[in-house]
C-alpha cells in the first residue's frame, strides 16, 4: 500500500467521521419525515417504500464495489466523489417536484453513499499502520459517526415539522460543502495497487435481481399478486439470481466469492445479519408512522418518541465487541436477537391508548438487542475467513444487512397492506408487522444458538 503523504490524523478522523455521519444520519432522518412526505406528496405506503428502498437497494448492491474502487483508484478521490454525488443528490431530493424525481434523487444518494462509506473507513485504516492504533481509530470512527443514527429522528422531526420534508435533505448541503473543502486540504491519497479487479457483471446482476425481487414485493399489493407484471418480476428475479450465482462461480475475483459460504461460521453469521437488517430497518420504517397515524402525535413529537431505539444502539454498540471477545460470538448474538425479537413482539401489542411510558422501553429493548448483534456478527464473518480477507468479509456482512433492510421494508409493507386490504385498521396492520418481525428475529436467535460455532474473536 502506497501512501503519498501522511496527513494529520486528528483532522483526517474528523473528516472521515463527518462523511460517515452524513450517511448514517440519512438512514434515520428520512424515517421521521415519512408521514409528512405521505401527506405533501399525496402518496401511499408503496410510494414510501420506494423512497426508502431506492436508496438502500443501491447502497446494498454497490457497497462492495465502492470499496474496491477506493482501493484501486484512490481513497481520497473516491471519498470526495462520493461526497459530491451524495450532496448533489440531496439537493435534487429537496427540489423534487414529484415522487418520481424524489426516488431518482434517492437512487443517486445511494450511489454516492456506496462510494463514500467504504472510502471513509479505508482512509482511517490506511493512516494507521500500527494494529493497536488502527483498532482505536476504527472504534472512534464508528462511535463518533454513529451519533448520526441518534441525531436522525430528532433532526428529522424538527426539520419536517418546521420546514417540511425537503429540509431533511437540504441539511446535507452545508455538511457536503464543508467535507469537500476540508477533504481537499487534509486528506492524503492512498491506494492498493494489488486490489482485485472490479466485478462489473456481478455488480450489475446483483442490482438487477434484488431490484426485480423488490419490485415484485412492493408493487404486488397494489397491482395484484397474480398480475403478469408481478409474476414476471418474480420470475426475472429467480432467473437473474441463478445467472448471478453461475457468473460469480466462474470469476477469479467475484464480489461474493462462493467458497466463503462453504464455511459454516461465515454462512450462519451472514444469514443472521440479513435478519438483523430485516428486523431493524423493516420495523423502524413504521415507528414514526405508528406514533403519527395510530397515537396522533405530531411529526416532531413522533421523531422524539422513536429516539430510544437509536440511542440504545449508540450506547450499547461499543460494548458488543468486548462482550463477544469475553463470552464468544454465539451467546452474545443469540441473546441480542432474543432481546430484539421480544422487544418487537412487545411492540406488536401496543395500541392507540398505550401510554408512552409503556412504549419507550420496548423501543429501547429492540435497540439494545440489535446493537448486541451487529459487531459480533461482523467479527464472526471475519474470524471465519482470516485477517487477510477481513475487509472483504466486513463488506459482505454490511451488504447482507442492507439486503435484509430492503426485504424488511418490502415484506413488512406487504403484511401491513394485506391487513388493511382485509378490512383491518392501520394499527392492526402495524401490530402485525411488528409481530412478524419479532417472530422472525426470535426464530433466528434459535438458529444462531444451535448453529453459530462456538468461536472466539481472533
């Protein structure tokens, strides 16, 4: 690895953290503004699902390629390019005259985030050749940038309530400008000449098959599950998945090497990570909507009411790795999934008259549970392949979580739509969605308890 110059590490860390902060802020700030989007854009649940999934889908499918791009073409260059695309796309979202333009902006945001996020971490790693210092810097990077998760619901509620939903995207403009100006000054360029070639066929096929599946799941409720276009979407997804597996199996440097999945620890940890994305993102998609449409909260109040989940994650996440190091992956992940599942099941029993004092702790339990799972599951994936492929394993772990998020928003939306089309209320539909997410998460806790190998972090 060649490093052209060695920038001030404190300044580099600030820039890298601010970039990742902007990405993580976008993950939670949009959820708080969904009720306002629904009203002002005159859209329905399907439209809201596309607003979220257009972004998450692109991040999920381009994340691995973004890391390879950063290694091959320069981490500073890719980081700044990602910032520029993300910032410009945020402005497009804010100025969108219709939901179609907003979804297009969200696609561009996803492309920018898929370049920005892995390059942000790669810059930190490249600046710290000493392993002990590198671990400390990565911990700071994760902790500081993770504040974006907690800030999102509050910022989204305040901005949407005061200025309308476009303001949640305009907030990225000053952050992006500061990042570009500061990044040009303090970041040093680095690259890895030995990085693998970019898997263009695998990347394209992955976007297409997950996109076709997502289309079928989201549009099926409104178009009819037996309509030709929906059946065609599911058929295309199945064919594209088969082609993707065949192509990846023949490439010398595939984006998802099939050989890694022959190891049980790697396969089980990534399967569980799909469920983490499914349960966390799928349920949090409905948190603000529950408070607004079922309990009659304002958008600002709803944003504040959803805060226990993200706050719990920010507080607990730094300790998850330490607990896994002490007790092993299996017990920490299984306990975390069990807590998250029980919290979601508990949310499935709340109703319009349930006081907030009997709701907030359920949200907090969900946050604590999922916080206990993510770092150990990534650690398990890395332990399964060894340190030489740690970056690839970490990237795949993030990708599987994002795929789970796409499926969670789509499938739990199907649950809500099915309840409402059968004559159920909004509250009934949301309760069913929380209950399904909880049941799937609890089942996965049993799965990891039985199959996640009793391995300790390296």
